[in-house]
């Protein structure tokens, strides 16, 4: 169970805290790949966002954000969250994911979407409010499904044109308004590769801050159809056997864990 308690309050400058500092889209770490101490950042300009965003095992977590290009002190470096994965322990990395999404929310809601007035943070609540029309804006979460399809001893993996060359992954897509996650899985599979599936089985979820997704992962079994990649969405899709896999997604992603779980299940089936 997580030991993180979400909060959104003004920072206590005197308190010892985990400092999650973002420069544009990147996380600031020391040369030793640790979160920086506040004292190491004190000479930087005033942050565009400075808040306590929670407590991790009783220690406050302080979020600070600066625009990309802001000069950083010696001994501090900016890394993408993907690059930071594995450098921080899992609990700190999970808070860094949260921090990045809150920075996106803050930057995307500086003005009211209804009347255009500059917004302000609502004290004690994770919300921005318009002082003119009182419209409240909360952090956005975009649910997206992911599904790994099995056909006998083969797995369906596809690649998006946005992927790094050579990388294949499970299929994924965003849930549409009014749609259940299960309906989304069937629709996306039909649209992206032209297949029909059955036996949906829940795997895990993962917050994915690019920029504010919540990935909901499933296994499924093939029923019928031939692979027909959707133009513009799927560059290629193929059935792969465990001994001839392509390059897989980053270990930071739920896609990697989903594929590894399927491979373990297939190995167990073969051994029985």
C-alpha cells in the first residue's frame, strides 16, 4: 500500500522535505542522481509554482517549477522522467510523476477557459479558481486502455510512428466520452488492427505523465480477423513468438510489465 498522502498547500520553508524540482518538462537531480536539497536551489529565480503536494512516509514533498532554459546551479542536472526511472526509488519516482502532471495542470490553466480571467490557486485544495466567474479547474486525468492480445503461443505487438525505431508494444488508445474501458478496448483493437478479441482480463494500472494519462492494462485472446494496421496510427503490427521478440518499451512503462507477465504465463503453460 502506498505511504503517500496527497496534499496541496503552501510550502513550509522551514520543514525538511523531498524536493521535486522541474525545469520545463525535466526533473532536476544532483550529479549523484538524488533529489536536490532546497539549499542547492535557493539561488535560482522565484519558481513559477511552489507548493507542498503531499507527504511520503510523513516527509513533506515540495514541488517547484521553472520554465525551460532557466539556469541551474552547479552540480544539478535536468533529466527527463524516462531517464530518471531507475535512478530514484519507486516511491520517489511515483511522486515525481505526480509532480510533472501538476505542473502541466498549472501551466494549462493560468486563464479561465470560460471567461479568460487570470486564475489563482485555491488555498487548501488542488484546484484553480477564476475570481470573476468562480469556475474551478482541477487536474486533468485522461484514461487510456492498453491491451496485449494472445493467439496461442504468440503475442500481438504493434508500433506507432511516434515510437523509437525498432520498438514494438501492446496496443493502446484513449477512452472516449460515454465509453466504458472494456468497450474502448474492443473498439481500439478493431480500429487499429482489424481484429476481434475475447476474454478480457485485468492486469494493472499506471499513472503516465505524458502529459496526464492513466493507463489501464488488460490481457485478451484473439478470436478472428487478419491484421490490418490503421493508417497514421499503426506503422506495423505482427504476431511475435517469445523467442523472436522485437525491441520492447522502456522498463518504466506498464507495457513492459504487461509483456513480461504474458511471457511468464506462456512459459508456465508450456511447462505444464
